[in-house]
C-alpha cells in the first residue's frame, strides 16, 4: 500500500510491453494522482485531520502533547481500538456489527464473574469470555447466511440482548472489582516496555521493514518488473526508525510505551498482513467489493462472512476485557455509552468505507487516535462529555461525507 | 500460459463449421433440449465449434441463446442431448465441471471486483501461494497474458474502477484464459460499448481465434457478427434456424433467419428507404419530402 514505483532504467528493457507504467518521478506522481482521482484517498485525510486536531489541542492546552499525556493517550485508546479493528473486518465485507459495545460488556462481565466470584484462573476466565464471543459471532453468521437477515438488524437485536445478558451476569451488585495485583490489571495499567527493549524492538522493526522491502524489490527486479528503488527503501526505513526512536524517547520521558499498546500494534500488524498478503484477505476485499463476482470466482462467500463475524465479536470481547482491566472493574457501564459508536466511527474515520471493500487494518489505529485525541483534549480543557459527543459527531459526519464523495468520484472515474 | 496450438487456416476453420467439415469439431452439441416447467427453452439444438473458429450465436430475445450458453457453462444442465468435447461425450453438470473441461464463460455482467486491481481480479480465487501471496509471479503472468492479447491496459495495478468498459471486458476475457480453456463463450461482449471500445474487443476476439481457441459469441449486432465471426448459428424459438458462413451471408439474410421470414419489419424498412432514395432522385424536393413523411409514419 505504501509501495512507491520507481523503475530503474535497467529493468525497463525487460518489460517493454504495452501495459507498462511510465517511469521515474513522473510515474510516481501519475500513480498517486490517478489513485486519488479514482477516489482512492487512502490514509491521507485522516493523517491531515490528526495534524489539525493535535495542533489545535496543543494551542488550547500545552499539556496535550506532553510525554505524560501522550503516554496516557496510547494506553486509553487500546480497548476501543481493538474493538474497532474487528469492526474494520465487518465493514470490509460490506456488513456492520452494532453490538460490539454490548459484546465487550458481556465479555468483561463474564471474565470478572469467573475470575473474581468463581475463583477461576484469570486466563481461563478470559479464554471463556473470548470463546463465548466466538460462539456469538458464529450464531450471528448462521442467522445472516441462512435467513438472509441484514447484519445491522441481527446485531441491533444483539445489542439489546447482550446488554441484558451483561446486566444479568453482573447480578444485583452491578459491578465487580478486579484485584489490583492481578496480571490482567497490571498489564492494562502498569506494565511498560523497558526502554532498552523498546529501542531494540524499534531497531528490529526498521530492519525488518528494510529487509522485506529489499527482498521484495529484488525479486521484482529479477522478474523484470518495476520495483522500489534501493534509495527509497533505505530512506523509508531510516524515516521509520527515526520516527519510532523519537516516539519511544519522548514517551520514555514519562512512563514509556505500554505493553497493552504494543499488543494492539501487533494485532494491527497481523491483521494488516492477513488482509493484504493472503488469499483470505483478497477474498475479504472481493466479497466487500462484489459478492457475485467473488462467488463466481469460487470463493466460499458464506465462510468469509462467518469469519468476519467471528473476528469482529472476538476482538470486541478482547477490547471489553482490556477496558475492564484498565478500569480494574467490570460494571454495568462497561462497553455502554459511546464505546459502540466510537469503535465504528474510528474504523470509518480511519478510512474504511461503509460501503465495503475499502480500507485496512491501519484505519482502526488512525481512527481511534483521532477520536481519543479529541476526547482526551476536550477532557484536558475541562469540557464535559456533551462537547466530546458533539465534536466526535461532527468529525464522524465529515469522515462519512468524505467516504461518500470519494465513492462517487470512483464511480465517475470508472465510467470514464 | 502454455504455448498456443498452431493457428489453423481460416478457410479450414470456416469449412469445419459447416456440416461435414474434415477435422472433428472441438465441441459439438447434438439434440440439446431444455425445458423450464412447461416452457421448452431449447428443442433439439445442434451446434459445432472448431478450434480457431468464431461462432456467432444469434437470435431474437427469448430464442434460447442464453439458455444454450448456460447448458454449456454448467449453470443449467440440459434435459437431453449429447455434448461431445474433444471427441469424448461429456456431461457438464456444474460451472466447475465446465471449467475443468476447458470451457470458460464470460458473462455479460463480467463479474469483476471494482475495488481490486487488474492482477487481483485476474487471480481472484486462484491466487498463487495463499498464505504469502506471490505477487511477483502473479504480476509477471498478468503482464504476459495481457501482452499476448495486445491489451491496452494503462497499468495492471490500477483498480478496475478506473478502467473503461472495453478494458474491463478485456480483463474479464483475460481472466477466463487463465484456466487455459479450449472454448471461450462470450455473452454479448460488445453490448454497452462505444465504437472504439467495440473495435478493441473485436480485435481481442480475433486474437483468441489466432491463438487457436474456439469462441462462441452471443451478439445482437449484425455488424459485429459480420466483422469477426466465421460461422453464424441462428436460433429461433429454441430451435436451430440455420448455420451460415459469415463471409458469404448478408446481414439481411441473417435477420430473415432470426425473425423467421423474409418479410419482416427490418426488410420492410430497408425496402422503404431504398424506395425513397430512388424516388428522390427523379422527383422534386417537395414530393420527396412528402414521401419521407409517409415513410416516417
């Protein structure tokens, strides 16, 4: 997705066919403008939006970009971010899950009851809650595939039903505190990556980026295809290295990089790989783009839908458990309120289309960063949630409008 | 893509299309019948296609063209009759079976994913190396394939949404070639295309013939049929209504076969305008204007 096509002169001879792309800088510009004109905006709008939000927030309150606050921001965005990653899968196949908030609440409640009230091993409790979410996703998918009920109706029913289940599981107390010294709570609150390890990971990441890029480019060059030039590869890796080192250094002036945040990053990276580099990922995009075409290409469409439902409910459960762990309590309001819509909004703001087939795993990270920045910044300004809801609403509206406009320009570009 | 069989001479191919040609046809249908409830969609239909031959399948709406194509592509297996493919009697019971045999169908709606690029569409459902996609090999094969077809695609990495109708048709046809089929069935490949794009697709069909594929093309456009087809098979009301050599048969004769009469709306119209032209040459402007007024009624 971030591939830059720079054709070395040597390779041009090998591919002198009619379907050749123009070479050099001109080619890069042509590719980018062509993609933009075709309505494929990628992550450009959300990155621009993020810069604007951060600038405004910093001007309004200089604490916003402090190490302390950013460290906090990276931690508090994780639970809803994980949920939103699941929503991305649903949106990619052109469906939606409105019950992710309730599901996260149910998972938190089940974990807390099993762990605290029933005395289970905490990981066993987590496993049980996640398994329950898998089952729920599978049942959703059966109703969707067999009866053809629209996903938003199924999950709207789920939203209400599982809110009830959450209240029932929590019982008359309505809240269960998790012990502060449990691994679950320390993971979500206190566990930070030691600085030396953080720097090592950053260097490894940059090296891996260069290594895979280099291997890929030389394989393409060997096959006589256009490839990212060595210079661009090195520059890209150095830029990533510098950016990450700076981020780690800045966060380490305070508490550092939380393991929970690293966990979220790993989830996003795995999801990104699955969506872009596997047969399954292509099938997900194909189903979201044109179900009939996917079916005729021999893709088992029902299986793809089922997998999306299950991935979404499972990640919603994990997000709910992380939220409870961060709060050190599962209560009636876990996963309620704006969690549901924030998770969906994050996916859309990050650039995942509501119409299916467009977007990616990074959308959840970028989108939740936008939403959490707004929420965090407004909290710092001592503005209550009324403002937060309104501002988030406006941003969501902008994102959806942008999605629709981009879709229209795609349609007209297709007709051209 | 394996190497194409040697190109047969066009005359040989055309001869083979007519009854009693020397080489055995690649595909031959005999006595195909298909009913949907009380409606007999196809009755006793025969059709022959040789390698390197373009057979145009023409007929009015409801003549059974689509049903015949669906029996060949495995969507609707026939009720009776035999399908002989490469001198073996076969049964085409499912779309997968048709593909296995080497019969590829490009339906009118093309079935492409607009959000995916050309390579992804070509290899959709049969990607190389599922857990770590081999995009290099897929791109190389995509380029080879499109090059063989002399396809004008701006870039193989542009999403289908950015391609014209003719280019999309090209991608759809190229995709059908990936399975290395012997027979390619095109359902109205030039419908809804502009003049230049139609020419592009017609060129492509000629290239398929040069590569030695047997092509069955459904079309309503007599000009396109005359332009690329070797043989024209006419269906009327679910039955054969003649097989014609495209080079020696006029469009009027084909229309007559399609509509089942020499006296039909199309020939009447042709006669009328011919008559008008003749009169116009010998009469005054006013009179000819009157004639045209009559013709318009």
